[in-house]
């Protein structure tokens, strides 16, 4: 049995702050994906929704919520939650259903109406929740963590404030060409440096915003795709949803301590590097075969870290790769041709799905002004709280 599934349709609701409910954003994205696939809603055999925990009960049963919004028609339904990796988990669930023969065509949807400001845990006393403990005991907000990670790169690898700013400049230039992006204005290194300090050394323009938005995919078996006129569809070849290995010796969200390596040697690869490695092994390719990558740039410094974790360069060489122009459009391995979270902001359940939408447009040659010439293979990467890996490899 082939492990490939076809991406028949993709759709986004534009990112922004629209003041509407997440269900509306998801329904708009779903209808766009169905139209892109040339299918009717009744053709879908299963719906997988990526949950939002800020939407009350409907957010916790997103699959059924989106199915109801589109009109009950008897489809199977699944809801998943894995924080920022929820979209990839939803794709993995849909793919498994297709390969198991449970459905021929599956709709994957994620959407969010994010709060103003930076994300924080919900109220109440939850001492068993490490994310809650991080805020309650340390006051370590997400920007504080991003700042600490940036400081670590500066201390260990010699990265500079200008290196971080150049990531934002690159992504803003791509986002300016993306009609679905929230921020569509180019910026300069000087503008990044002049923006307010949020968590030293990171400025406001170094850190992604929170946003409303929605994303959807229609996935199918290759046989279904061929029957519906898609002779050479974009295919998903691998989905990585791995967890860390003990001992984990790198401080990470939401952990406030690392495991001891006194008795057990650390694993060969860090958690983030293991996410990509699992995807490469499943797909049977290496990083040298990639045409582009969409990565989780919560901050400019974290994008640089992904270059190394994806194997695009050696450890400590990310800033050099950036300065050479290798990760810009026209470079050896463009990263975040969509504009990334720098241009979109976080709509948590939707963002891993949106990354696959961008890969699909690029691999089809339908990305317009931001098109990467000759794109054939792409990878996504992000991670969710509590050890949720997330990486998808698509090809054509």
C-alpha cells in the first residue's frame, strides 16, 4: 500500500483581527478548499477538526462543530488537540483514515479567534499543568522564553541583533506578496531595531502576533484523486508527530527544567531535530532534496534554530546561511515563502494546516509573485506544547 495521500484542495481565511467566531473562519476556509478540489461537501467522507481551547465547548469538538456549520451529512468526525501542532495531528489522523480505507476524501479544518496580546494559560489553579506553572512560578511569558532562546543563540553561536532583524526583513518581503497575510508591509533592519523592546534582546518586530484565521485541506486517496481528474496531485509523503527522548537537556516551552544527563547520555538529536529526522526517514529523502520549507517562526531567533534542526546547515551556521541569501526567494532553500508567522501571526489550530496550503500552492506553481521556481519537494516544521512534534513533507 502506498503511504502517499493526495492534496486535492486547499483554502484559507485571511489572517487578521476580524472580531468574529472561529467557526466562521473555519467554514470559509473549508468551502474554499472544497471549491479548489472541485468537490461538493457531500463528497467528503470524514471531517477532522483541529481544536481551539479558547472557544469553549464548540472549540473542544471542532470536527463536529465544523461539520454542523457546513451542514450535517453523515460524515465521520474526529477532533484533535496538540497545541501548535494540532493541524499536523489533524493531517496525520486524516491520512491514517484514508490509508486504512475508512474514507476516500477527508476535510481537515483548523481555525482560531485569538485573544489580544500574547497567549497565556486559562485561569484557575492547575499545579499539574507545566504551562500554568511556568507562568505562575516564574512569570515566564512566551516572549520571555523567546528572549532567553535568542540570548542563548547569541552566547553559543554568536548570532547578532542584525541577524535576527534580517529574518524579519526577509519574511516581511514575502508576506507583502501574500494576499492571505495579516501584515503586508516590507520592513527594514532599522525599523526592526527601532521597534519597542519586548523581551531583551527581541524587539516587537522580532516576535509574532496572535491572530484570527482559518485553514483547510481536502485530502484523498490517490485513486479518488485520479477518478476526479487530478492526474498529478500534490502528495503528502510523510507526517512526523514524534515526542522528545529522555533525557531532554535543552530548556523548552513549557518546561522550566531539563532532565539530568548524569546517568544517561543525551539523545543523538534534540527534540526539534528529531521531528524533521522522522519525516525525512519516512519520506525516504534528505534535506538536500528540499525545494522550500515553511517553519514555525514564533520569533526571528527561533527561525534560525529551525535551519539547523532541519539539517539545512550545520550547528551554529544558521546566521551565515541567512546572510548568504540561501533562505530567501531565489536562494538554495527558501524558508517561509508565505511570510511565516511574522506576516500571519498565530492562529494556533490553523497554522500547521496553513503551512501545507503554502507548500501545495508552491508545488502546483500557483503561488503568484512569491512562487519558488521549480519547487518539487517541501517540508513544514513546528512544535506544540507538551512535546508535540509536527512536520509534513509534500512533493509533486
